[in-house]
């Protein structure tokens, strides 16, 4: 029933010869910006990277971003650091984007951005002070298949207070 | 096309006499735990609150959580603070839950948890050290309607680097 949620999986191999059509990029961004944000601030910007040279540079620089060698698109959400909630707002937008992708035939992988890489990323993307480079989202036509999935565990669920079991 | 994303709206009025069926609560939690998490740590727990007295207490205590007076369910995600990414992981799980709700006929509202309210929340829910009470998610059968929507703005999108315009 909730297939549109379960089919989102981290895809790490893409068809490097299949660019993502500009209309699909727009659809991904429309989905991202449908997310809720604290006080509806919409404190988000998105840098679209779609040239091979830049994608390769990012893949070389980030040790866990190998999938960018085959991804044909990288979307880089950037957060306005003014509210406490900017990490949450950007994560919600990112998750929307990830869930939209399979409907468009696309796969994605969310690469977190560690604090020690901010300086490099700021310089690379020319991001101003007060903004946080949130993540690298690899996108492309998937060259691997993964089944729909949830990691649901009943033991992660309590009722009323921490430690109290719920009868499912 | 991406209706399952656009129809998520913040619902603040619910039918107070319509409890959420336990099977639907499980579906919401299955969706939440289908989210990606850094290194697949799954550092999340979920406290299910479904009794009127506790819902009212939360509504009274949190100034922006009035909708809990009519919501018949509140899901409280709690985060393992061990990684830098816990805010992001929990936000992704929360967003999944919000997107699952309309498919089940339910509405939701995501209430952020400010740092100064942690102590109260820790005591109230008996949460151990090292865990962060992430948010209050009000859930119920909606008593208000809102149209599907995105806040997409082309000016939030750059190409290649900050400030460079994209031709959509």
C-alpha cells in the first residue's frame, strides 16, 4: 500500500550515459520544496550539478561519494542557518526528493556532509556565510535493483513512555 | 503525478472522537522506519501516545501544540545522539510518516521540539541520557481540508554554484 515509501533505496550504481532530463530535475525540486519547514520559512536553496567534470571532482573529494562517478546529477541542498530547525527542514526536503525519484524512474543516494568538509564545500560552491551545505544527493538512472523495504522493528516502539511495550 | 508528496499538509484540527486504529499506527511506524539513516544505524525510537489525558497535557505544555487537543494520537520520535546526523535521520523518518498518513486517511502536524524543552520532555517520557526527544507529531482524522501544494520557487535553484541561474 505504501509502496511509494518502501521503494526508496540507496542506489550506488547508475547509467553514466543517461542524463536526467531537465523537466525531471524540476519535478525533483518541486517535491523537495513541498516539505514542511519551521514557521514555513523555506530556508533552503538547491544547487544543481549536472556536468561530468564537477561530478567527478565531488566523487574524488568525498570518500563516501563514489556513486557520483556514475550519477549524472547531484543536487546540493543548502540551508539558512538562522533557525535551530534548519537540519530538520532540509532533511524533510531531501527525503521528499528521494521519495519522488522512483516515480520518475530515478534512483538516489543521500551523502551526508560532515562539519569538517563545510569549508571546502563553501569554497567549491561559492556559498555565502550563514548558509550550510547540507548534503550531496546523487541522482541518476539506476544500474542496480533493490527490493522495496522497511527496517521496522517492534522493539523500537514504546507506548506512553520510554520502555513501556506496545501491543501491536 | 507526485500527488503522494503534495497532499501532505499541516493539519491542525482533527475529529477528537475518532481514534486512529492500531493497525494504522503500525503502518505509520513501518513507513517511518523505511527512512535512510547514516550508516543505516536506525538510531530511532518512537513513543506512541494515544490517551486523552496525556495528549491534553502535551497540548497544555507546548504553546504551539494546540492541535493535540483534538488529535487522537501523538507519535514522539526519539533520537540516539551518538552521530552528528541524528537530526537528519529522525527528520527523514518523520517525513516518511507524514507522507504515509494521507494514504491512510489521516492528517498530521509536525511540532518541533526546542532545546529548552528537552528537560521537561525527558522527565515526562522517562527518556534516558544520550537520547533526544525530537518532535511531537500530532495525528488524527482531519477536520479541515487543505489543497495539495508545493512552495517551489525557481529563484531557490542555482546551477553549478551559488548565485548561478538555471534555465528550467
